[in-house]
């Protein structure tokens, strides 16, 4: 089959690899669409994936074309979205219900071959069947949405919170959409990309700006979310949290990123600094939300490109052009 392969640091090519074969409790999915994510860029620069080469792609959906001998939950022809999470279910974190922090953490498209290919295999337990009205290609958005749902699980937001989001890429926009569902009194978004801010306006943001200094919040925000992973944005955001507020590190930073905190301020103002790692008991809920139309795929997906153009799609994504970019095998 044809697949994109990250062959080494900074190197990617589309080539022919062996077709996947499924075990007793696995299925093979013919991929309809695979979304690009910031994690893919980190893998390209030698982070996250423990070994290279690897077929990337952890955001994908498609049609089941083969099932294992012990699979009865889905049938050939079923359309599914795939949760890429692979847990050991044995370590201390898994046993305590925090499997996203598994000591042997793995993921389809990160540590094993993923959806940037014509076919991909997955445990049947990771597959969620799609309702008839959901287009298969669009369902690749369910995985990033499930990460955003996990983010709001961590926040445990109160009604009428004042929210500031750094970044209006796909994840920032998803946090905006979910923030409205939590009953935020205001949601403001900052970004240096005017085109992306226009999308935030289209989705009903309270206000947008290039910097929080342009927004009238002298006392800060109850909830500050970084969806950029950029250390300058993170450093600025830490200083924008109101008394008793929460800072959520949601964007994925480079391993080398560093910021400075003010321990006395954190103590004296009871500020919470927390993070959200991937998916935890949120994929099925995200699929349910997606089926209700919480996201408009035509707004969120800016580009659909053939798999042969995977390297160019990565370059476009890295340059910050567009929103969610999908490759179609």
C-alpha cells in the first residue's frame, strides 16, 4: 500500500509499505481522511516517536475492510473513527484510571503505523461507529475534538468564567467552541495570524486581538488556555491569570521550551497551573458531540490534499497557513 513515512529527522516521503494485517481483536480500516497535527511536526523533528521510520497520522477515520477472528463489535463495511490511544492497562497510572499517562504510552501514528496511508490497523476497542449523517472524511476531526474535551475535563470550568485563548488554529478554535458550551461569560482569542482570527470571529468569539494588551481585562482572566505551545505566548499567558484563576497548558511545546513562574504569586493568589495530555475517556463523548453538529467541518477543514502531497501539506501546516489540513489517500 501507499503511505507517508517519516524516515528520519526532517525527512518524509510517500512510498510503498506492507499492507497491515490484523490480529484477533483488531481491524483494518481503509482510510478516508487523515488530519495533520502539531504532533506530526514534533515527530518530524525527532520528538514523541521513540523510533523512526514511522507512518504518522493519529487523526483518521475510514471504512472497515478486514476484521480479526474474535471481532464482533463491527463488521466489514462499517464506517468508524479511530481513537489512536494504546495503553498497557497494567501500570500504576492505567490502574488508577489515568491511562493517558500510561508508563508504556503508545499511539497509532506516533509509536506504530498510523493513518497517513491507504490502510491502517487498530484495536476494535478503539473504533467508534459513525452515524449515517456524518461524512467519513469529516470524522477525522473527532480525535482532536476528543483532546479538547479532555482539556475541559481538566479545567472543570465554572459557569460565567472569563476565558482567554492563545492561538486560533484548529485546537484553539475547538476550545472556543467547547468554551461556549460550558457557559463562559466571555471568550477572547489572541493570535498573530489575522486570517485565523477571522475564523474565530465567524465562530462567535467575544473579541479577538493580536495581544491581550488590546483587550480590556486589567484584572486578568479566570481561565487562560495556551493552544500554541509557543513559549513566549505561554510566558505571557501565565501573567494574565486572574486571582483564583487557572492556566491550562493545552498546546504541545518543544521539549526545550522554558518559562518562568512566580511561586509567591501562585501561592498568594491561589492560581492553578495545569496541563491536558491527549485523550482520556473522551473519544466517545467527542464522537457524540460531533454527531450533534458542535463543529462545522466546512469551517474547520481548510484543505484536503492527496496523500502524494503529504510533505507539502506538512510545510503548509508548519507555515501556519489554513486551519485543519487533511490528506486523502
